[in-house]
């Protein structure tokens, strides 16, 4: 198995992309720490992985809390040993509250940046000391909105994801000699709980599908193959990369 003996920490793993990646890692032999603020969903995912022959532990943690993140990493180290893989997936999108730069409230701006960007940094800060001298793989989930001006009504979200690109690249350079590979995956519009309310409007869903060169929304499972590649030794010479899984959104 591609990740046999590896310890993986996946944030926001109670649903959507994080859940799919956690399940995919477990199928490939990794011990998976399922981090989420939704205890019911996180425990369900971890339980189902364990019941299917894998190995998982649910850890209740909010990436917006430094104390939570450090406690989560300490628990993982005590339970399984130091993480070999970190997937920074946890994120929020404050639909109906995010807006253009001069219209978005400071509260929405701060909350979005705190979870989507500072949360990634918090997890990296807590995990990297355990990877120094050992190596490891960090995978950050970004967004086309951080690269392109395609979401002007989501200034906070787009800026947070743009920051993820910057943090990924500067850290990839900074830790390359330590054997720590840091890459980003860029999903297109993906049908996850993050946007499920928006997708209930069939006209909105169709408009999003029509914008995709492939004519469909992404699924969480569309990200698993790339995540497995980046987590495994198959990508041993890959760092600072941006891997598109956006249905061609950024190609047009």
C-alpha cells in the first residue's frame, strides 16, 4: 500500500474533501487523525474507517484555536507517533456575508482569514517541528479564487486562499532542505457541504456547471488521487507545486 506505516493528519475531515482524502489515505495504509469541529461527523468518519479495517482517530479541534491545534498534534504524537503527512483542508466560506472589499465587515474578514489562512499556518507551525530531521509531506487545499479575480463578491475568501498559495510557496522553499515537501491542490467548484445550501438553487447549480469546461461540478473523490500522489514517496521530487483539479476552470 502506498502509505503503509505513515501517520496522516487531515483537517476538516468530517465531510467533503477532507473526508474523502482521509478515507483514501486509510485505504492505502495510513493511520489517519480525523480533525473536525463537528464531533458527530468526525466520530462517524473515524469509526467507519476503523470498522472497514483501517486505522483512524477522531480529534475534536478548531483550526482557529492555537491551543486546539497544539493539543491535537500532541494527542496524535502520543497515540501514533509524529505525523508524516498534513492535509490542511479545513475552511469556511461565509456565503451571504462575504462581499466586495469595501462592503465586507471586519468580523467576516477576520473570521475567514483566521480559519482559512491562519489555520493553515497554525497547523504547519505545530506539525513541522515533528517533521524536521524526518521529512514529510504537507498538502494545502487552495482555490482558483485565490489566483483569479473570479469571485469579487467573496473578497475575504479569495484573499484567504491567495494567502494559502503564498504560504505554500515560501514554506516549500524554506523547508526543502529539511526533506519537507509542501504543495497545494486547487479544486474547482466542488459539491461539498461548504456550498450545499447554494447548490439547492438549481439555477445556481446549472450556472456553475456551465462555467466548467468539463460541464460538471467536482466531487470530493476527484481530489483523492492527487492527494495520494503528493502524500506518497511517488512525489519525492515535488515541492512548491500547484496541482489543478478544477475541471479546466483556470485553463480558460
